[in-house]
């Protein structure tokens, strides 16, 4: 059982992972990039991966979200790491809308 008052960083582990379906995703990425360059010029690149949050006690995945461009990924990672350091497990789960 997870202690809701425990620091979030003691309860959850955050990682940035590649997308699960990498082969098909690469094909779609190439097609999207070619089309974007032809029609729009230079644009932000598509997602760089996914942030995955797991419970340390059993490794269960509790949250998965797309990591967008490099800049957005850096900002989101900083925010997530800051909240993991400063919030309780309950407050973190409530903020990101998942059950402990």
C-alpha cells in the first residue's frame, strides 16, 4: 500500500522512453517530415518520446504522456521533477489525475 503522505520522489520513478511502436512511427515520421517541409517550411519536430511514471514498489505504470519537441520536453521534465521533489504522493497523483 502506498503511503499518501510520502514524498512523491520516494513513491514514483520518472523516465523518458522511446515510443513503443518505433518501426511504424519512423515511417509516419518520415512521411510527415517530408510533407511538412514541402507545404509548411521548417516546423517543430514531432514527439521525441514519452514520459513514463511508474510506482517504485511494483513497477506499475501510472502515467504516460507524449514528450513533444525538445524545448517542450525539457520544460515538462523540469516541471515533473520539481513536483516529484516538492509534493506528497497524494498531491502529485491528484495534480496529474491518477489513482494511488
